[in-house]
C-alpha cells in the first residue's frame, strides 16, 4: 500500500482537485468524495530494526528481529 499512495493521490486530484490531504507521518491519505464522505487510506511505515520505534516495541514485548 505504501508505494500506491502517491498514484492514488494523483488520480483523485485529477478527478476532483483539492479532495485529498496528507500524507502525514503515519502515512495516511484522506480522500473527500463529492457527497462529503471521507475515505482514509493508511499504509504501514517501514520499521528500522535498529531505530527507537523498534526499541519501544521490544520494551513492551514485541519480537522485532535484529538485522
């Protein structure tokens, strides 16, 4: 999904300019439909096994393999 967000944004903006916002740090994309319904697409961020997020996950019991 992560690799698809840019293309989804591009196509949505071609059809209805201004209908998207994001992505943010969480890698989300919000698309507003003509009837004002919002569709939120979210993609997982890559996890650096040596980074602080991996350290926090390990601290609460998640098994994050080391490279």
